[in-house]
């Protein structure tokens, strides 16, 4: 298993994709931290015209600033997850991979472990950039950079979020055989379809109270415990641990079904 995991890391880090993704996550983390740092520390409007503006405690503001690049990050990890298996099918290297490690369960286990590690690595890159830039802005605006220990928990959990989104991408990359189609569908669902569905469900009282909070993006936001948007009409939010279980369930189902398909299918 160790050799298989090492091979998966080597496949990824010997391409030019990894440092391109690293630069994108670094820039997004720092830039969005600065932007959100200024937006979330604005003084409330005494006229009440910004009642629907994001609101939260100092801890939630810090969480949102430091994880502002997370949405860009998990979309990139979703892409990486798709490509980690999709590129093997596209370039016909999956056959040699399975021949070199005859036990397919071990191959898929190695991919899962490698993607969790890759998610943690990119998460650290994003957090270093966002924490440094965000802390400077928060201090300049008169806010504490680390108002409570909950901020450190959020930073650790954001690494888990990225790893789980990479596993979701792995499942999508297997279940949708065409790599280009898998990329377009998975990113389109995560970036366009799901947000629109969340807005539409939010217009329906039962949907807002019982469905929206279980969507993958909503669960990701609940894990980091950031500021809330929408004022009194905001959808309820799961506890961080429940949200983590929901996102883990999405990753387990998609990656599990994809792994089962790879294990049982005839690959030539």
C-alpha cells in the first residue's frame, strides 16, 4: 500500500498541473482574505439599510476571512479528483496501473489516501496565504486576528473539506467515463446548479428549513462556521460536526460507488 500511495503522489507532483494549482490557490487565498477582511469589518449602517448584510461574531468574521478562498480551493480539488482517475482512463494508463498493482482495492485505497494528502497540502498553501493577509487586515481594522480557539479548529477542518471535495471529484471522474464531460458536469453542478437550487429551495419554507442545509456547499460553509447571510430569512445551518458528516457521506457515496465500479468492471 505504501508503494501504491507513493506512486499516486508521484503521478501528480511530476506534472505541471500541481504548481499551477498551487499558485492559483495561493493567490485566491490571499486576495479573497484581503477583500473579505475589508467587507466584513465595515461598521453597520445606522439607517438599517444593510440589514441583509453578512453578520457574525468576531470568531465567525475571522473564520470567514481565513477561509474565503475555500470555495475556489474546493473547486480546484474537485478538478484534481476528477483528473486523478479521469486522466488514467483518457491516456489509457489505467491498465498498466492495475497490472502493476493487481489488487484493485489497494489501487483505489491509494488514490483515496493520496487525494486526502493532496487536499491537505493545498489547504496549507491556501491557509498560509489567507491567514497572513487576513490577519494584517483584521489588525489594521481593529479586530482580533484570533479571537478564540474555535478559529484554529476551523482552519484544521478546512483541510478536511478540501480532501473530501477531492474524493467527490474522484467518484465523479469514475462514474462519468469521459474526462471532459466529468469536469464540466462536476464543476457545473458545484458552481452553478447547486447554488441556483439553494436559492430556489430557499424560497420554499420547507426546503429552506430541511433541505438547503444538507447541500454539499451549505455543509462546507457550516463546517467553517463563518458569518451568516440573508438576515432573519437565512437558511438554518448544521452544527460543524453534523455538516462534516454530511460532506463525508457525499464523498463516501461517490468515491465508494466509483471504486466499486473500477473494482468490478472489465478494463482493457
